């Protein structure tokens, strides 16, 4: 009976050691899982931060582009005004040149008389 009791205690100790080892393995697996989850959360935050930064840069680029488009429209309008002024001045110059040539001809005719 004592031998049976010793064997029972030995089996109980073996089961206890086995249970402790299993619990330690589960704890290690749990810790590894927690580490993995923490790593994924960190990566997720980093990705979100990068996304927010790019989104902000995009917003600034859109605003800058709108400002450039507005300035471009102003420059185009000024260029059109300048071209119209040039064309008007060129036409006036042509008219003055034609008038001057007629005066020259009139003067030559008067001199010839």
C-alpha cells in the first residue's frame, strides 16, 4: 500500500510538472501572441501616421495648385490685354504710317506745282 501511495504521489508530481510545463508553454505562447499583437498595432499606427502625413501633404498640394491656377489665369488675362494693346498700337502705327506717306505725297505734289 505504501508503494501504491508512492507511485500515486510520483504520478501526481509528474502530472503536476506536466501541467506546470503546459501552463508555462501557454503563458509563453500568450506572451508571444501579445507581442505579435503589439507589433501589429504599432505597425498599424505607423501606417496610419504615414497616411495622415501624405493626406496632409496632398491637401497642401491641392491648395497650392489652386493658387497657381488662379495666378495662371491672371497671367493669361494680362497677356491677352498686352496682346490687344500691342495689336491696337500696331494698327495705330500702320494708320500713322499711311497718313505720313499721304502727307509726303501731298508735299511732293505741292512742290512739283
